[in-house]
């Protein structure tokens, strides 16, 4: 009987030890971030990445196999332009 109790105790300690190492890894990355353009970007956010001096593309920060990575969404980045007529009266004629 003493031997069975000892075996159960060792099994319990072993199981708790394994769970202690596995649990933090399973829950790691709740606040995942990607690094892009010299800034930390939260998972799920979309940014225009500047690669080198001329390459730009739209990308989203995603998790892939418990690591963050960039997923390319499209070449180039959207650009906002203001019309010379915005906010003014329409041209005559």
C-alpha cells in the first residue's frame, strides 16, 4: 500500500511538472506583436510596410504556428489625395 501511494505521489509530481512547462507555452502570445517600419504593431492590424527605399506593400500582422509574421495583402499602399475642388464651391460653367 505504501508503494502504491509513493507511485501516485511521484506520478502527480511528474504531471504537475510537465504541465508547468507546457501551460505557459500554450498560452504564450496573448499580446502578440509584429515589428515593422521600426515599430511594434499589434496582431490583426494592417500597415503599409516600407522595404528598402522603393518597395512598399500593404500587410497584416498575423500569427503563424505561434509566431507572428506579415501577410502581404496587396502591392503598393493606398494614397489619400485631396481634390483641388473639395470643400469649395463648384467651378463656374
